[in-house]
């Protein structure tokens, strides 16, 4: 499937990045660098213009009560919400529409390329490029851990421009499905809606999507990519046809002319690349398990009654003074500090990738 991005590559930009692409072996980067840059610019526009103006229009009291650093964190969550929703819709569309992707064999899943899958990879790389720049310039706000995550995610998605496991760009970006509900949960807290039915229903959706997309789907696909990469490291790439005439004399699928056009006979997966990629994948899957149980605990704390009970005389005094029975007050509970809070306890929510 051809790249469906509506804007064609900029020749000058492609030529400018060609030396970098050649040096690092990122063969397809010149074809998609404009998508990376435009995606990063879009998220910067949302961060600096859309998020603050929309927040001032919709929730001016809550937004303007925040400190400068917390406003910045709020705006980052707006960008994350926009990105996770957009990239998931596009990834699902590509997965179901890209016929070449459906037909790929083990070799193509490692070395193969389709323009549509590469577009998803480029848009994801653009987000992580933006994330890296924002985190790097505000490391005192977001912390070293989030900076390390931004660097790692950008590196992993940049490997796809070799091309390398281009097939899996749409697969693993679906982890972001849970990020949509994670951001909604965060906004419920910041808007003083902790413990409401809306947050409860969203909490169920968050845990369900996190479990299905990251633990079930993510673990299975991690096994698949590990198997494919191992086969590539220990095997040899089949001869790739350069023309349809050459393909007629070979025992490889005719589609190789398209999907394997960036592959040469001596192509191989370096051991260091396999170790880095699979090591990062195993690390993220392990963190997903940790985050899953932390998130269950965090959601539970939003709705359980407070453990501390006020003395009976204090309850009566409060009831007499306010005319409200404290036993009946079940909505709008104070937030408990959890992994979903982010800046309050110095621990950020699980990132998208």
C-alpha cells in the first residue's frame, strides 16, 4: 500500500537528510522525514496554542488556578490525548486496508516495507521527537525517567527506517489505545471529578484496554517479533527481485518487488540491533505488567471510603454546622496520591510506548 499521507515529500528536505540517513543506514528516512517534522510541528501547535486556548475557553477556573509547571503538564496531556486518538484510528485503518501487509511472510515482517506502515512509523517518530524536545527543555518538570523514555522510544521507532520490522509499527502503536482513557482519567482528577460515575466507567475502560492491548495483544506480538527477528539473525535473506522479469526466474513471491525493494542480497540483522530492540520490548512488557497492577490499585483508591474515621462528636458538629449528613457525602472524594496523579507524587503515568 502506498503512503497515503496527503503531502508529498519535500525534495530539498529529503536531500538535506540524505547524508544522515546514509550514515546511520536509515534508507527510507528521506521518503518520510517530512511526515516526522510535520507531525512534531502539529503537536507543538497543539501544545502552545490549542491546549491553553481551549482550556481557557472550557475550564478557565481550573486551568488558571494551576501553576506554570502544572499548566505545562496539563498541555502535555492534551497533546497526548490528541496523539493517541489520532494514531490509533490511522493504525487500525492501515492494518485493515494494507493488503500487502496482510500477505507478508516472516522475511517481509523483518525487512519488508509498505508506505502506509512507514507513515504510521513516521507519525509516531514525530510525536516522540516532539516529546524528546519538550522533556529535554523542561527536564526539571518531567524528570530524568521521562527523558530516558522519550530517547528510547524515538530510537526504537527510528530503527524502522532501515527498514526494520516496519510491519510491526502499526502493531505496537495500538498500545496507545489505553492512553486515551488514561488521559481522561487524569483530567477527571484535575477537574475535581474524582470518584464520580464517569470516572468509574472510564476506569473500567482504562483497565480493560490496558489489559487487552498491552498485556494480551502486546505480549503475543512481542513473541511474534522475537521469533521473526531470531529467524532473521540466524538465517539469510532470500534473493530480492529487482524487476518483474527477474522475479519470474526466482522462487519468491512476486510482491517482493514492492515490499522488499529496499533489501539487498547481503542484508542481515546485526546482533546489536536485535538485542537492543528485543531488550527494549521485553523491558516495556515488564513495565506494562507493573503498571497494570499499580493502575488497578490507583483506580480502586478513587472509590474506596476513607480509612480514617472522624470522631463521632466531630461528625455531629459538622452535621449541625453545615446541615449536611457526612455519611451521605459520597461524591467528589479527595484524590489519593497514586501512579495516575503524575506530578503530585513525582511519579508519571505509564507512557504510550
